[in-house]
């Protein structure tokens, strides 16, 4: 079968094939680029497998491309990379692999194309297209990857038990590909994951989290988490999330399944983010990952806070505060960044109940100012998370909540235009307070600054320098400081 897709006519692919012919080498484009060609998905990363030295071919290709081509050689792995503009070519020699029980890192030997295809993780990633002139565009598909694309199936080329036992990370990759592509796991593949799930213990947390983040950035990340749950991987890789599962019933009163609710919120956030992208095929901005993590963790404190109240039924008091305290430990264990991204997620989890409390009470200017102050530039993300958190099956109730959130937003706009609270800076600085009142650094300075801030947030004085200074002097006089 010869492929006539216009992408195959890429001049750089022809150049690779011509160079291989000059060197007497067989070469093929293989893996994800071929898969995405048939799925009509954009892909700038091209894997080239060479029956011979991949490094030698990469060096020759880089030389022919000339200025603008950047060559990187990784002799330890027998690979090389050529970058030119947005295009990235990865060269590797065809190989066969064998594994030991205690490591996912294979023993690698030179091999044939067939042996190289045998070692691939899934049938849809094992397809290869020849780049040599005599057979240019010829598809080699020994495991019916084309058929699996049509059937929307993720399946291993060889025995899935061996595939997953050899490299357990492939279990995560199977679920990640199923989620990204909207495919199903082949029955044998699914069963093999459940049988081999304990092998995940040899995989580093960094590699697991890398796959999780790709699941999180999918259009419907819930599908990945549900597969992780159904295959039994979830409690092994994320026990805190698995703890959200289930419903307790007492005196005929139950609560919703927090795990399923969480996944609905996560999908809602993903949909709202996607709706902000004009081109439906554009990828999600990776910075949007952290709001999705906030959605996944927003109720993570509920199992620890769950209690039975004879009058109120099941309660989860302070679950936002408890959840926020859990975020740093979860990020550390998952090898997620312990920086401003973690602080952002922690803040979102802590504040996610505040807007709903506003709409249940009278929406006071003071309460809205304080929310603006605490959320700062993240207020829009917080409100998006709160919108996503409305998962009631009662359509009238959902519509009422959304309307009330719009009232809160309107109030925010009005107060922000007038009071400039979002990026609040004290109108009177600590140094000035010390100078005016002839104070050394002490707790009194902090107390005065806090009093000024509270007065502005409570609407007692405007967010202006003269008003704040006058208020500070009034407080100082009352305290006998001047």
C-alpha cells in the first residue's frame, strides 16, 4: 500500500530518503507521525528508524540541510535529533529489545525493521512508511494499525502481558492514548493492565506524572481517570483521589459520589477552557493545566472532613481548608512543581467555596472586595472553577446558580473599577508610617497597615492615599502614638 497524502511529499522527507539512498541505508518514518497522518492531526515531531546507524544518517541530513539545522547526538541511546524551524526529526537505528524483571530500561541490540516494529507499544504506533526512493510512501503495517485506527482501538502488537510487564509505563500510555484520541482499550489489553498493575511500582513518579499531565490536558480528562479506576491503577498512583469514591447512606440520607462529581467538574473546566479557543483544533495552553489540577483537587479534603449531622445530614465543613493543606504534600509526592503553580492550585482549592457562599448570603460590597483581594489576578480562573462546580441535575437550580454568579461578577466589575482591589497595595507604606510616627520596626506598624487594609476592604475609607493617611493618623491618635 502506497500513501499519497500531501504530507508525504514534504521536501525534507524526500531529502532524508535521498540521503539514506546515497548511504545505502533503509529508512522509514514510523510511530506517532504516521498515526497522526491518518488521524489528520498536526504533528511536527517525526521519528525516523534506520536499518543501520541512525546517528550517521542524522549527521548527513543535518549537513545537507545546512544553515538553520541544529544537530544533537545522544550516543548513549544511539539516537540523534535534527531541528529546523518547527520541524523536529528524531533518528534511531532499528533495534530489538529484551528486559529484566526489575527494570523498564531494555537491553538494546541492533535489529531489523520487523524487530523494531515488534517492540513498539501499540499497533497504531508501529506503522512505518518507507522513505527510500524505490519504495517511497509504501506503508508497512504488520499489526493492522490502520484497522485499529478505524475501529478506534488501543491494542499491543504482541502479547499484552509481556508488553506491560516488560515496560509497565505502557499501561499509563495506553490509557493516555485512549483519552487523547477518544479510543477504547482492546479487551485483552484492558485485562492485561488489570493483571499487571502491581508492576507500576518500578516506574518513577516523574514518568507517571508526565502521563497524567497529558491525560489532564485532553479534551475529556475524566475518561482517563475512569480507565485508571476501572483497571485498578488509581489507588496505586493516586490513593487520595481514589478515597473520594463511593456513597455513604445513613437514616436513608446519602451524599453524591465525590469522585464522579470531581471528574464532572474537571470536564466542565476543560470544556470552558476549550470554548475560549477560537480554532477547535488548537491545543490547550499548557498553563491551563493548573486550573485543571485545581478542579481535580477542589474537593480532595472531603473524606477527611465528612461527618454526620442528625439535622443537616452529611457535612463536609472546612473541606476547602483541609484540601488546601493537602495540596503541597500531594504535589511533592507526585513530583509536581513546588513553586507558584502549587501555590496557585492551593489558593484555588482554598477559595472555591467563597463565591457560592456569597450568592447564598447577601452580596455585600465588603465580602466582594475581600474576595477580589484574596484571589487577585486569579479571580477569573476562580469564577470559572466555580461555574464548573455547578453539577446539579436540577436544571432550574443550575440556572439559578449561574445567574447569581453573574450578579457577583457584575458587582466585582463595579467595585474593581471604583476601588482597584485586585492588585491591592497599601496606599500608605510601612516606611512612611514609621517616619510619620517616629517608630522603629515593630508590630504596631503591621497592625496599622492591617487596619488600613481592613478599612478599605470594608468600605470605611476609599482606596486613596490621603484618606488612608488621615485614617492612620486617627488610629495613631486614638492609641496615643502622636
